[in-house]
């Protein structure tokens, strides 16, 4: 009889511990649960990501269930990136001409199949933009995010600025869209939110030479505070500067919003020049960022990366992977494949074969590797 009581007691203790664990998880916000998931997956390796993966690729567009990554390796990327630029204008399509209805549906679909999603936002220039309209077929027209002809733009949207009221409307449109990103049972989708990226460059109106450090921090805080006031607890905020090669703590902290405002440290790193320069700069950055992330309790990722049209068919396995293997990144996100411009794998092409080889490594994770984890 005593043995039975002991067995029952052990069972009750196990049930209590299980209930307590479930309650502890329930007490965490959706963003905190995503943070824990990313940290756990990072112990297995790093996730493969691709921008606009389910929308179009080389030789196809908007075919249900299609993906260049899927066609190449037989699985979806673990991480998919989506873009909100244009939502602030009330447009039906984003700046890459993707309908927001499709972004809504594919983002939720990837979450429901077990994947992870990330959102970027390239808002138009509120000083020079027209009242409505997309990019009108031009690459960097007046009024786009890349319009850097005026260094007063950030200042103009901060409280008291001439465009402060307009920017409130823009933030509301972003928030209204994010609010729709829920599952059928009404649960908000966990999202890695990556605004104001590459701010250490000067090709966006929020860039290094276009606003002061304090103005940039004010811009970050303005958007984050607004989204918090709207009640979003599913946004994991990523601070993602561009490849630099010369970070010091003093320089990095000049624009860093603060540990209370950032969960993931990102690096946007493309090879635009020589392989030697890319590798040197990337290692310098990731060495610094790894130490910074460790000391400050942050996640680390390559939030954008690639080599346009991949002229070196061995680039994924010979250049990119050996660098990523050295650092505790949780994912890398290749930029989009679109018509004749591509950064991800092209099915059947030499670079696609090399990407497939990369996908076979145990530490490179795709959707099937993270489902249920």
C-alpha cells in the first residue's frame, strides 16, 4: 500500500510540475515565447531564410505552394521575410508590387506550418512623397525610402515636426495591418519586426548622414512606443545595422536604442565588392556583435545577406557557410529572387546545386527541422 501512495505522490508531483511549466509559458508574451524558441533552435544550428519566398522566383510568380527554396531542396525555408513598404500610403500592394492580401495570407500560412516570419518596413519619404501611389516603375524615385535629398525628414516626423501628424497616420496603418495577422482562433502571429534597418549607411532617409543619433533613437522610440500602446505583445524587435567592418562599442552604442528596446541584434551583409573584403568585414562585425549579444543577453542573426546573381556557384558553401559556422547566429535571410535578379538558390542552376549541398549540413535548419520545436 505504501508503494502505491508513493507512486501516486510522484505522479501528482509530475502533474503539478507539468501544469506549472505550462502556466509559466502561458504567462510569457508571444514575443517572449518566440525569443525562447529562437534561443533553443540556435542550439541546433541556424535557420535558413528567404525574402518573399512564396510569391515569386526565377521564371514564375504567384503560383500557390511554390518556392525556389522548396524546388531546390524539397522543403520551405525555416524563416520567411515580408515587406510592409507602401502600407503607410493605403496602397493595395507593397513597394515590390506584392498585394498585401497575399502577404497577410502567406505570412499566416508559414506560421501555421511551423515556420518563423519577419517583417521589414521601408516607408516612403514623408517630406517628398506624393499623396498616394507606388514606385511608378522607377527604382529610386522621388518620395521613396531611398530619397535622401533632405536631411530634415526624421526631424519632421518627431513630435512637434511638420509631418508628425502624417506619420501618426502612417504608424496607424502599419498597426492596423499587423493587428490582422492572427490565426483562425484569434491568436497573434509571433513576428520578428525589423524597422529602420541599415541605419549606419546613408541610402535611406533614416540613415547615418540624414539624421542625428538622438533623432534616430527618437524615431525608433516613436514607432515602438506607438506599437506598444496599441497592445502588441507579439513583436520581437530587431536592430539591424549594415555590414560595417569597423564596429567599436562607442560607435555601435551611438544609435543603439537600448537593451530594453531590442531583443535581436541583426546584421545586413551583402557581398558587393571582393570576396576578401566581404569575408574580412563580416568576420570583424560578427566577432564584435557576438560579444555584444553575449554581454547584453541578445539574440544574433544575419537579417539580410546574399550575393547578387551569385556569379560564384560555390559561394553558399565555400564563402558564406564557413563564416556563419563560427558564430551563434539563429538564422540567415537571403534576399529575394525576382525575374533576373536573385540572391537565393535558383532551382537546377549551379548555385542551386550548391545551396542544396548547404542544406544537407546538420546545422542548417529548414522548416521540417523546426516544426514543433
